[in-house]
C-alpha cells in the first residue's frame, strides 16, 4: 500500500487580471487613439455622456510647479516657425496635375487610357518604373504604343515626370535648359557614377575638357531635380499627430504638462441613475449596475494613466534638461532602466508609457523614444551621446579645408585634440549615417 506524502513549498506565480491588462493597453495608446477609445466606451455605456457645454479637448495643467524645483537661467523664448510658411508641398497630387494636363491633349481613346494608367502608376519620385511589356499585354496593344503614351507624359510638367530611371529624368530636364549643356548630357549618359564620386580630373580626361568645364557641367546637373514628383502631395488620408506632453521653460524651472488625452470630460448620466433606482426589474438593475462599475473603472484607469505618464515624463525631462534648455545636440545618455529606477516602476511599464507618445517643446515636437539615447564614446568630461558625436563630426567636417578634406582618421585626430577618443570605424559609421561623403566626395577643385 502506497503512502501519500503532502508537502508545502512556496511558489511564485504571476497572474494578470482584466483591470491590469486594460490599464497596460490604455497606457501605451497615444492621444488620438485614446480619445477614440474613450469615445467608443462612452457610446457603448448608457450611464456615460459628454456634457454638451464642453466642445473639445483642452490642455489641463497637471504640474503647477517645476519638477524638483530646479532653477535655470531665464532665457528669451524664440517664436516657433509658422508651419504654413514652411509648407513646401503642393496641395494637389502628382497624378491630379498630370491628368489635368492630359485632358488638354488631343489623344485617341487608347492613348488616353494608356496615358492615364501611366499617370496613376507614377511612384513618389515621379518616375514610371512599371514594365512596358506587361502593360502592353494588359491593354492588348504593341509595346511601341505604350512607349508613345509614355512619351506624351514625359512632355508634361514637372520636367522629368515619367522618367524610367535617374539618367532619363535628368536628361528630360536638360531638354528645357538653354544651350551649353552638351557636356552635362554626356556626363549624365556615361559619367554619372564618376560624378557622384567627385572624380573631376578623371571626367576631364575622359571627355577631353578642362576641370573647370566639368565643374560647370556639374553645377548644371546639381541644379536639376532627381525627384520631380516629391514636391507634390501624397495620395491618401492625412495622418494627424497630437502631442501628449508639453515642456515649457517658466524661468524658474522646466514645467511638465500632460495633455488631457481623453478629450472632453465624460460624466455619469444622472437621469439613467434616477431611472434605475425606480426600476423593479432585477435584470435591468443588474445591467445598470454592471455599466456603472465599468464607468467607474474607466474613470479610475484614466486617472492612473495620467498619474503614470506625469511621473515618467517628469523623470525623463529631468534627465534631459540640457536638451529642453539648449535644444537639439544636447541629449544626455538615458536608458529605460534609468527611468524605471527613478520612478520605481517596472521597465515594461515605462516602455509602454513612452510608446506612441510625442513631446512638444520650444524646439518642436519629438517622439518620446528619441530621448532614450545610448552612449557613443567617453571623455574626461563625461559621456558623449551618439547625437553629440555626430554634431562634433559634422562641425569638424564643416571647418575643414575643402581643398584638402580630412580622412576618417584625420577626423579622429581632430576629435582627439578636443579630448574625445574614438575609433576610425566609429567616425565612418556616423559619417555615413549622416549622409556625408568620404574624403574624395567632399573635395572642392
């Protein structure tokens, strides 16, 4: 006969309840997504409503005093640029502009159908990269007819539209230029790669001209637009963005304000509550009691979310104070673990609080995640972030003698004289990341 032995041992078990799951979901929603979520919750719950006198969302002050009472110098606040004045994109799409011009051309039905198809399949650059063979097969016409329709499109504005590659795009624009572009045309046809590598002497030998003539042709080519369609509006819905947090310099410290992300304040419908108290129907009372519980739970979760966001963003702003005071280029090394340690929250909670959030300040609007910055190198005065190192590399390159530009090792040596020790491959990585050419590409002849 077997003997059953019963033992007790401590065991840890993590279990998520529904409230916690919903709380984590709300925490990671951005302002617009959360407003939509609350709107749907109010519509589904008869006990909730938005008061009619409130017309829209507003900023709600949640931190009246500067975080930790930090004192900073009083600095005049520069006005933000006018977004309308900075807008460079056309209101119409490229397809609309091309189709309007096609409507003025005397085309046959078949030509019109092909031309409108080409206009509708131009990419964001304004190029047409579809297959001529497949298009001809789809329309049941010879390939020559497709090319003729393409030529009609290529004669339209903006110059270069409908090009099938970079060379053709540039050549189409040169056709509208005044005379004296023959060398530029030759370079585009058979020397564009060498021009991209700034091999001026090699191009001069290749085309039997002087370096000065090559430089003049280069200036003509650089004045052309390789992406003539990029200046037009993109088709599709406009994506809006709303800031979740605002950081302001009050002169006495940095003030953190969390946006009232659920928009209009919702309240309990008193008429429904009074009516529920008069009901004798048990099912109706049970239903209304359930809805009342959901309403109060939603209010509680939104309150908890607001408090968590304020706590996390106050800590973030405290760590990144140099940025909010001095602007881009002054971000400090910061990890999720640093914020978790300071706030006492779990790393996963801090991560969700930063997801899909945007911070507004005098320097513009920035994704919250962009303030999580790694350390690139160290120096005697402290850590240097990737952003700061890139700025220093860019400054060294801007100040170099363009007739004798620095190699990556030369940039390392220049940084070393500033007390910053870094490897040549590190300089190469960030130079490429910033889209800056190498020594030969930066040389001015």
